[in-house]
C-alpha cells in the first residue's frame, strides 16, 4: 500500500472538481524537484505543464508552452528558507560549478553527477529537502513563491514505495526512506482521479431559403445565456454553407460552442416529397435520430426561436423524463376554444389540442430503440420504419407537415411524450387572442417562437422588437447588459396591440437571465 503525508500545491480555479480531488497529494520528505509536472500562471488560473519525458495523465489539464525560470530564483527561494538546500554533499558539489540551465526551459542543476542523465532528458534537476511540517505550514507560501514568480516548471515529485499501513504502523510513523522520486504520480493514480468531461448540449436547426439571418440570431441567443458548451448541428442547403461557416468562425473567439454543417438529406424513396412537405426542408427533423446516430440527446428548434433563458435549463428537463418518455414538446394551444387540431384536424393528434414541434427535446437513444404502436399494422415499428408508411397514409390529410406526423405518432404512444409548459414555446397565438399562457404571465417567457413571420412584419411588433434587439446585440458584456432599457422602450410602443399590452412578460425572464449571467461576480457565475 502506498503511504505518505498529504498537502496541496496548486490552485487550478479553472478546474474546481480536479482541484478538490487533487488538493491532497501524498508526499513525504525529502522531496525532489525533478522531471515531471510543472505549474504556470495563465489568465489567473493554475494550469499544468509537462516538462521533459513524463506524460501528463489522461484527464489532467493538458500541457502549455512556457519559458524557463532561472537558477538565481531557485537560490533566492533557498535563501528565504522556502526551499532548503539538498544534502551537504550535493550542495558542496553544486557550489563548485556554475548554476546554469541545462537547455530550453531548464532549472539550474543543483544535484550530483547522478542527476546528469535526468537533466539531459528533461532539462531540470535538483534535490531540495522540504520538511513535512514546513509544507503543511507554508503551503500558501509555496504557491506564492515557488510557482507564481517562475510562471512555469516548478514541481514536487517524490515516490511512495509499497509499505504496509496498520494500527501499529500508521502513515505518520513511516520510516524516512519510504519515498523516492515518483510519489506525486503514484499518489495521483492511487486516488483514482477521474475527471468527467464537460457535457455538451446538442442543438439542431434546419435552415433553407432566406433563413440565414434568423438562424444566426437564434444561435446567438443560445450562446449569450448558456453556461455549458454547445454543439450546433446545422442542416442547411448547400448554397448557405459558406455563409454559415464564415459567420460562425467569426465567433470562434468565444470558445463556448462548436458546430457541424450538414447537407439536407432525405431517404432516396420519395426524397422530393419529403423536402416539399409543409415548409422547405422542415421535415428534415424527423430523420435526426437516424442521421445523428452518435448523439444521445438533442434539442431541435425552428429557425424563428429566441432563447431568453439558458439552454441549460430546458436541457435539464431530460432528467425529468420517466422511463417511457423519449421526447418533450409544448401544447399547440392552451385554450381549446381557439385550438386548431381539435377543430380542424383530419387525423389523430396528441392530447386535447395537439403539440407544437418548433421546440422539441429528444432522447434519441430511446427513440432509436423504441418500437411504436400505429394504426397501419399490428406490428410495432421502429422510428426509421414508421415514417414512410405514416406519410403514405396521411399525406392527403395533413396540413402542418412533419408536426402532424409527430402528433399522429404520439397519439398512438402518449406515454412516450413529456409535455412542458407554454413558456418554453411562446408563440403569437398565446397573446393575439388575449393572454392564455399563465406560466409566462407568472415567470416570463423562456423561449420565444416567432412563427407566422412576425419577426419580419409589423403585425406583432412586440415579437419583432425582441428579435431586433438580439439581432443587433454583440457579445460584449456591457452591450448585453445595455440592451434591456432600449428594448423596454420599444416594447412600450406596442401597447396598442394585444401582445404589447403584456409586454413585461417579454423582458421578465430576459432581465433575470442577463443579471444571473453577466451581473454576478465571476466566482458566483
């Protein structure tokens, strides 16, 4: 069993989970400054640097390029007592020759000739005796003096030999020769540190025709408020790819998102019919579980969506799915008296008023595995097998294209759908006939859906005002903070409309999102 004393050396604020697990690293005296892991100060966070032939273990923060500290600084630390000199023989040997770096990024050698090979491999060597009480008592000094001034290449690596721990032989009574040169590494592996990769949220959109600007505004709203990194799956006509790439690459400095561009693709059978179903390319969303086979979960949104709340919050609804639910959507209407499906549909639909597919959260792993009940055969069919038979049977009866097919599917499999409130898919229908989304009145609009082209005409100026504000907003913090007041003034000009009369619900959640994301101190975000 490995043994040793515990202390912490680094404070990587950028990696709080790693820090909490690595802050106690097994070390005993004497410790050797040698090849291995170094620390540098980078953007006010501690990050690691690999010096020489040692490899940074998988899951640790990866190496950075850096300069080199001088031997004079090592001696200065020794004189201050932060670092004590090595054994007398080594010190005597070191004093008889100049302390010079062994190459690029090297610490001055202060050890005997047996260190030459090591120094040649990694360019740094030396023995310094650091007593355990000093380490424990002066850990903050070590960070301040040993790391910060160097900016790089300072590490403590010792080795913990196998040793039996018991009631009669506790770790604080181990002999002094237990440790060698690799304790840091062995202790790190002994703790079995597993750094979980940061979860990415996957967002898909389908853009055809004149939808470039609308789509870019939607993506911008997702980036502005979200906390976890995003990956965009953008399905677009070929002529739009260069424009998307140019615009998205200009945002790459944000380092909060990645993206993949895809061509519009439909099954060879009846491809033309699928493409013209309802809006151009809209039915592409039906094939996302088949195309994106490596993606577990996905949020699909129409191009005319605006996020007024972090994507993280709707993404978290995946955890609320029960064992049978595979997707989540909002009702098409809250008030049956103005509902479309319950008054005009010529096909089955979900629930009392149907569901709207403009915002659709999917567990695609479950979707690919599930066998769906249907009214075409007694045999249950998988997702990829049920779409074409549904289209053939109902193509003369459907009005809203792929949304109607989804309603038919979940009519026969109601246990598979999670229904979220209207504030996650707020449309003009929720206010043009009088306010009928109670949740939005209480908490504000979470996701704004400007269907019917309301972002581009004057029929619903409240919707257009929000769209224009986000479209013209840049990514600078001050710019985002300052959009609220002008937006509120624009919304006040819309009070002559039904939606404008309740304009405060358009900025209620938006105000909270900006405050939470941009007005709190960095440590609290």
